[in-house]
C-alpha cells in the first residue's frame, strides 16, 4: 500500500504491508528522509471503545478511538493511522473522513452516501476510499450508484474499496 521503501525491521514486529508507529521500522520518504517509527509520536494510539451495557453493532464491529476521533471499526481506525503515516512521509497531501455524497437520479435526491475517506494526492488527484469488513445489500447499492456518478461529478477522482 505504501510506496516508500523499507530499510530494516525487526522480525515479528512487522506483520503486514502497513507501517505501524512504535515498531522497529525505518521507512524512507520520497524526499529521501529516513523516518524511525519508534520516534513517531504524532500519530498516537488507538483505543477500543467498550463501555459497559452498550450493545455491539449488528455485524460485530467495535468502535475505535484514534487521534481524538471515533471510527466505526478497527479496520477503519487502522486505515486512518496508515493515512497519517503516509501524510507524515510526504506521500499524500491531505486526507479527510466521512465525506457526504448526495446520490441523485435525474436531479431527484434519493439518499446520501458517506465515503469513509477522501485522500488528496500530491499530483492533485483525489481518491475516495471505502473501508469495508462486511458489505450489505444497501451498501452495495449505494456503492454502485456512487460509481455511476463518479466520472460525471468528480472527473479527476478515483474510487477504491478496501476489504478486510
């Protein structure tokens, strides 16, 4: 997922192709700067929110708090953490979360679709990213409607679905 190089890592600490803070990993940013992930403190840690008496979601997702914001699932929180690392390394310009997209048919509003992340790349392009662990029929329909309006409403953007 990340496009900067890996210098070294401690076996067992680096389990996937995503970099995590506070691990023995050194990454090289596109500008040649070395970033030691053990010294990265801006990114912070995720905290799983589990309050007594609260119901879990219908599909078993647990809310996660990261950077002072609450995310709908652990997967979404980890992806936000990865975006922070990519921004710190200079790979992306910026990112935002929970983007409301009104879905209309022939000018008539049908519903709204909330895309998990909007990433602004350094080359000026935009990427809408949806992070899904489980896709319902309603979500699948909204995703198809969004894909249909994407080239018209957002001609310089692309749409990516990240599945667990």
